[in-house]
C-alpha cells in the first residue's frame, strides 16, 4: 500500500520526494519508497461564477442583486484541469490507503488542499504535514510527527470565510456600481477601502497650500539650537539681529538621561515586507515571492507567519546559527555577536509558525547563483537575526535650553556609549532612528556661551506624504494570504 502526498508546487514535491525516496518520475507525480508525491498548481479548484447559479445571472442587472448562494458551487480551473484529473486518479487508486496534506502550512495552503479533496469526493483519511523549513531534517521530522487532518478544520473554515467574503463583496458590489454608473468598476473587500484612503490622501495633497515659516538658529561652539517657528519674516529678522547684538547665550537648562534601545524583534512577513519596501524598493508581493523562493530553496523558514519569536526548543541551535550567518554573509565576522537567546524565545507568542530566520542550509549554499532580489531579502533576514540576539544599544540623550535676547532656543543631542546591536547595522538600515542627532558638549547651567553665528532659516510647510507599501504594511492594509 502507498501513501499519497499532495504538495502545493512541483518544486516542493521534488524536495519532499527526494527525502522520501520517491525518485521515479511519472506524469504529474513522483513515485517510490512507498509514496506517491504529487502537487497542485495554485488553486486547482475555485468558486464558480454567478451564472453557475442560474442563467439569469449571466447578465448584470440591479434587480438580481444581491447574489447570495445558499449552497456554494466550485469549479475546476480550465488552466489546471489536467493536474486536477491526475490528483483525482491518484486519490482513487486502490493501493492508496491514505493521504498526506503537504501544501503550505498556512490558511491558503489548507484551502487549496481541502477544495481538491472535496471536489474529488475523496473519503480516504488524511494527515497534515506541518513544517516551517524545507530542510531535509525538517521534512523527516515532520513526517515522523504527522498530525490528524481534523486538527486544522478551523483553519480551513477561516479560509472559506475569507474566500466567500471576497466573492460576496466583489461580485455584488462590482455589479452594483457598474450598473449604476456605466463603466465596469471593480470593487473589492480590501482593494476598495485602500483605494479610498489613497484618494483621500491625494485630495489632501492637491488641496494643500504651502506656507513659509522662519526660525532663528544660534550656533555656539560645537552645536546648534533653534527657536520657535514664526510666520512673519520681519519678526524673525528682528530676533536674529537682537541675538547678534547680544553675542552670547545663557544656558538655562540641561537635562541628560542615559537610555537603552532594545534590539529589533525577528521578522514576521509584515515587518519584512515593510523593510524591504523602505530599503530595497520591493513591493509586498515581490518580497513574499522572493522569500517563498528562498523557503523552497531551504535557505529560510516559512514566510507566511505573523510571529516574531521562536519556540523554546530552538534556543540551543541559536549560537551556532548566528555564528554561521555572520561568517557566511560577512556581518562583522571578526566581532562575534553575543547571543541573548531569551530575547527571541517566547513559545506563547508563536502561533502556526515561528519568525522568519535563515536555516543551516545557508552554510553550504552557493549564494552566487541566487537572483539579486532573493539575495537582498536573504541579507535582510540574516542581519535581523544577528541584531535581534544582540546587546542593547546604550546612549546618553541631552536636551538643552538656551536664552538669548529674551528668547528661548532648544537643542537635543545624542551620544552613543555602547553601540550594542547597532554595531552590525549599516547606514542603509531603515530601523535607524535619531542616530544622526548631534552630540552636545558638557554644559553647565547659567554658563554664558559665545555665539559663533546666528542664522535666519527659511522653510515651507509640506503636504502629507503619499502612501507607500511600507506604510500600508505598518497599518495592516494588506490582503494577507
């Protein structure tokens, strides 16, 4: 008897087949070692169009809305009909006693398998392969601990809810607005609210009236201090002239505080997409595609995760992994990073999958063969691991208030005393915040500081910034898979 393993993509099937000994290539599947390993090609089965519920829905008419199916119908995608038929035949083979669901371990992967399973009217028992890495050892471990498929019924139901909500909103709202206003207007559950936000922001930008403002800047030896913004240039010019005449400024207040900046958390998909957009200019989809490819090449763990922590059983492997990643990706290789594992270990905050990290396969991989986009994303993930287990960055923050000619001027400075995890961060890293603040020399209250110069600065108010994918990721404006 054989077990049928159903994967999501041919590339994943090949990796799993290699581990299981299924090396014989057949039409649409692999065979060997007591296993048949086949694959879906995306969504083989999809929700049927409205006309499947009656010919009357073939035409778009207001009087037919809303369309709310009592019993949902599905259809096999014409483009993948051949592969669906192969899976159906494999499920029906007498020598197949059970099935292993090996589609991606997430909501969408669960939906892809279940729809095929039900469309084929299969009744054979199935187990779930749930892994976060495509490394050979992880695959073996996963097959040694297959879980009952029923454990994931709720995940499947959540995927159904999302899919059907998209259909109900998309079909009905698109037909409604298209019929009312003439041209075809595509309306979606996620797309339309996002479009409304973008349009609202564009309206704010278009209607924005830039206004000039002025500030007076004092420059004693070693730092600069700024006064309040003013709308009237003549008022600012008078203050500047008075300060030049005074020639000195008095230190009215000095506050110095020692602070620490914790290392950033490991990446989940959203935070990775945000940083890849800010630093590399990648769209959210590009980042997901690159990370998915790295996952299938066994170089990083599962990408579709909303966790930024690892589980307790992973603590022991962290020192070796961090050391290897530093050397392999040349991240300050001569300054071994401290490994504060407790900072990234919290099993209670791990749901289906842990945070995205590099795998041990990275050590022996030929990275020169990777596409540039994948390599750039891999480097983000590698650097984040090294930083996340590092020491805090320690710095002193100084706030100074000066008085000159009866007006107050303020300045803030920052001096790093121990860079900690920031020692591994390059200037391009967008997590950088405030590191360019000027250091302020030691000052005593009531001290008189000679002024090197007094400058009148002119600026203009700026409109709101346009939305970027990084901002959308921060705000959760993303149709997550």
